[in-house]
C-alpha cells in the first residue's frame, strides 16, 4: 500500500470555510482511539457540541446495530462530531439521514459521482459499502438533546486477511478517486455536516427531502428487511416525512423506522 497521507489538524482547519471554522470549537486528531464516538462521549456533555475528533486508528470502532467497524491504521477516515439540539428527541428521527446526506455531498465535492445512500445512512458504490454513519443521542425526551455523529469512510483499504472478515461487500475511495486527499475530505465533511445540522435544527427534514430522493439507492428495489424477530419482503417506495422507510409488501405499505435492509440481486427479482 502506498504511504498514506497523515491527518493534520492545522491543514484540515485551513481548508475549511470561515463559517465551519467558527462552529468547530475543538478539533482533535489522535493516532489511536478505541472509537471516535466513544472518545467524544467521554468528554463532559457541555464540551461535546462543536468538538470534532478524528483518529488514524480505531481499536474498537463501532457501526450500527452493535457491529464492529473495521478500522485499520492510516488509510481511512474516522470522524465524530458533537452537536446540541434544542429539540425533543421525537424531532430527531431524520438526523441519521441528514448525516448521510452530508457525507454524500462531501464525497460529491471530492469528485465522486456514482454513490448512493442505502437507508438510513450507508453510502454505497456499485452495490458495495463505502461509508457508514453512527448517530448516538442522549438527553431529555423534551430536549435539549446531545448527539454524537460518527462517520467512517473507506479511503485506502486493500484486501487483507483481516478485511476478509467484513460481512458485506465493500469498496474504498481510492478505487474511484485515486488522488483524493484525506485532509481535504475531512474538511469538506465538517463543512457539510455543520451546514446541514444548522439547517436541520432550524427547518427539520423538509429542505432535504428532494436531495434524499436524488441520492436514494433503494427506491424501486426489492429488499428484505430484518425488523425485530421477522424478515419482511417488498419493494421500497421511498421514505415518509419522518424518515421511515416505506416498504410495499404487495398487501400493504409499511413505515419502518428501523431494520437491516438487504437488497435482493436483480437476477433474483
């Protein structure tokens, strides 16, 4: 593997726009952490909002639904950002979708064109996972709520014995954009997160709905959804205003707020 570009705090800050720099109260880059989400959550709640943490290596990276996130040293991007919302928990259901759209836009600005979002917040290229997001929220049901927003992007990850244990097809950004800079992508991701979190806090998900529909990688696809103790089968018809997946089973259209989606290959449809 070619020498990876090391993360550089000052370089990341210098490439961010002025608005984003003002909103980031602290930018921390570590050589190794258990996970960036966990490290941010260990800070006092009053210090989390506006703090961004990046790591070259995660020893216990976490994904959705309790999965481990494979986090080798020096080639990928592992970032968490804290944010405070003066909203009740019930109004934050679409937050994972907003984080996914932020990551998607940062990748578009980097030059990627063929990526789509797999509900609720995985980014896929050619049916393979490129990026995952982990949103964790704490706070009073009536607000305020403190969110930790984790994003992991595979940038330079050659196949290895360790990566062969990943339980789904994956890809990395170097395959599609060989010259992509990790520091530049980190700066773009922070810019897009901060801009969208502020808009979401003020306006909810409505301003993002059209963008989601353009990036939706599931609409019209036949899928299986593991929801609780059952597996549902149907065709995705989009999302509703609360961010729930709309699944047409042929008998009824279900609104699913959680579940693990598996796309049925076209040859099986």
